[in-house]
């Protein structure tokens, strides 16, 4: 048996999350490995940021038909889920990983999903439009949640309204995701087009970039690869100290900005200058390496300065994708993938 460090409840050896409080259980089969970074030694010291950054967010969830991405402080559930204990066949199936849990479980033993929220927030079917107005009804919009193995975990049909806001309070496939804000994102229909905007959520709305399709990158944009949350920042010189002493600093000539790892709400970790020639990020190859992140591809993405003077972020065919956090309303195309909270949603319309 494994005893939970948080609530002292006893759990079976193959459980990954406590049935009493949902906390991650200690593993018996392996001791944690010390972190040893192979990232090139050209980072700058950690700096406090004035602008609020998202709370330590979950690693990006799995993309469609691709290897799973890790979830926040929780390992991705294996295809098929954890072993099912005796007598669990008539219990509750987890909508996130498919694991069958005994009746009465508050949290999924495989992935930690909050099962108690399912009973508190039943799915409400969207209201049918009046028959007389059927000709004016817009094309139905469906959000499909995706599991770790790329299969569908559930669907949510947006009501027939020009504007509709989703979040943790919406229930359905959004219930139980503690990384979603109560009002997280708003979808808007204009004619045959659909757009989404972030409603000031803590952890943001991310869109998955299409492979080999450059996307313009502005200063203070945030993007994700694997478990890494990265901000593109300008190189701002520090002013003199309060007593008027000028500060030493390395010259910024030849650099267009820097990449800073977001490690807390108001804190960044290592930073890496971006030269005018651009750079690549990956796990095994490139200029900035994340060798300990198994969800980053060998060569994952590139940041490059184009001839038009703009900086572009490009996914170079990674397995788990590159996600850009939205700072303004963005038009969506059918099949676009959104990352909200711990979940991936495919937009179908």
C-alpha cells in the first residue's frame, strides 16, 4: 500500500493519485533523478518580472494522434489507463483518461481527475432553435476534448448564440479542471466565421501552431513546447542605481531579444539571448536544449528574424506541437486545436 503524504489515506500500489485528496502519490519503483541541464551556458540570471505571468501551469496536454504531453504536476495517463482493481467494472469511468474507478472515488486513481465535479455539474443539452428560424441558424460549433492517446474524451456543442463564454463553471467537459478560470474564454460567431478570445484567465488560452507555418512573434508573447513555458522579451537596459551609479552589462548589439522561462506567477528562470541569425529549440539539437523534457522533440521549433524585420515562431514538425498564448481575439479555422487548462479541444464547425 502507498500512504498519501497529504491526507494519510492508504492507496493500492498501482495508484498514481490519492483517492482521498487527489494528490500525486510517491513512487516506490524509482527515486527522483537529479536535474542536470544540458542547455548552452548563455543564459542570464533570473529576474523578477513586473508583469503578472500565469501560475505554474500544466505541461501541454496531448495532441491529436500523437504521443501524450504531460499534465500539470501529473504524468500523462498511459493508453488504456492504470490497472483496474477488482470490483471496479461497475464504477465511474474517468472522462479524461478512461480509467474505471470504484464507486465513491472522489479523484481518478490514474490521472487525478476530480470525479466529484461530474455529479455536481451534469451536462445540459443546448436548446434547440425555433423551427421558424431554422434557416437563419449558424453552423453548429462543437468542442471535442482529446485524451492522452488522441481519442475523444467528450464533446460540448456551443449554444446557438452569437457570443458564448466557457469556463470551469460551464460544467460538462470543463468541470473538474482546476486550471480553468470560472470564465475562461469567449467564442463569437460572425456570419460563417468563428473567433475566440481570452477572458483574462490566469493560465491563458493557447492555439496550436500548424507545422512549418511561421507565426509572427511579438515582444512579451508567451509560447509552450513540451512542459516549458517561454516568454519572448526585449532586451531593456537597466537604469542607474538610486545613488546614480551606472550598471555594468553585456552589450546587446547583434541580439533581437531573449527567451525567458516562466517558472512562477511573477518569476522567470534562465534567459537566453536570441541572435539576429535566429535560433532553434529542442531536446537533442539546436541552440537552446531542454534535455530533461521528454515531451520536447529532438528539434522542436525555431525563432527567426525575417527580411520584413519581424520575428517569427515556427514549429518544425514536432511530435507534441508548439502552442502560442493568445493576447487578442483570434479567428479559428475548422480543426484548430486549443489548449485551455489541462485539456486540448478540437474546434469543429
